[in-house]
């Protein structure tokens, strides 16, 4: 049974989140301030943390950075902020993903499941993954579709492997560029977009309407393997 830490200052929303998570058989710890949340994270060592960016005593990004300094757990941020720069700042501080308020309960639960799955397979060999009718063996570096083998360049394999290691999570443009191309190409967003386009042409059923290699506008990309997003909004 996974333990989830909820750091949210809105009493009503925090109570709703705790009830929702407990209904899904998660154990829950909660905190209304950043300082208390950091203490809870140190004391109870949760498997995942949900952190609101708008906390009363400190910015949620600071809480993310502090918890990340001593715990490798997945961190999802909850934010009412629509500025892309705020989301990128939280991800660069160590968050694994974000959900923008208002959000659906099914979306939140899907993000949590994806984060926990990724955490449990860290350090293991990458599995064979399916993107519709395309099978990708990232360890063996082979790809096969209905018409037979699909040729991917070494750089394309590195790019899709980087996305697969964080499957379901957002990987920022800066993270992808540094890991795949190196620090000297950290600002080459145009080149990254070109290679994402190449991957979609080779791996997506309909490259013009991607189902698996998704763009998070102004932030980065996400490799979506499963789980759908529902429509029940939570404010």
C-alpha cells in the first residue's frame, strides 16, 4: 500500500484529496504548510508527494526543492498558475509532473499511477513498450510495426528512451536537450521539435494527431502509454 503526502493549504480541497486517495487504498499524510510538509516527508517517507505551489508560508517550488534534496520520491505539483514559466520552474526544481487546477479526479489518479509505476521500475532494464501497433524494444534498440521493422537512428533511440524512462511524466525541453544532445545544445528547441516530428512520423498511427508522443506547450513532452483523462473537474 503506497503512502501519499498531500501538502495543500485549502482545507476543503485537502480533505477532498485525502478522501479520494483513501478510497483508492492509498495511505495518506497531510500538511497545510510547506514547513509541516517537509517535516512530514522526513518523518513518514511517503512514496509520492502532491504539493500545491501556492502555500502560505513559502513557495511550493521551494518545498519541492527541499524534499527532493533528501528523498527520491515522485513529486506532483498542483497549481492554479497558468504561466508556463512557473510550471517549468517547478519541474526544474525536481517535480516530476504537474496538474493545473481545476483538474479532474481521474486525471490526477492517472498521473499518480504513472508516477508510481515509473518509480518502481527505476534501475530496471527498459521493457518492450507498445505504441499502438508498434513495438519498441529499447534495450535491444529495435522497433517493429505492422509492415515490419522500423528504422530509428541512434539519436532517435536516445530521444524516445529518455521519454520512456519518464513514461507518463513531463520531460522538459531543457532536460531532453541536455540528456540527448549535451549541454552545448541546451537551447536548440527547433532541433528538438524536428526530431519529435520524425519520431511521430515513424511511430504514431496518425502523426498529425499524436496519441503517444504528446506536446506540453511551452514546457516539454510526455510519452503517454496508457490511462485516459476523465472529465470530472475539481476546483
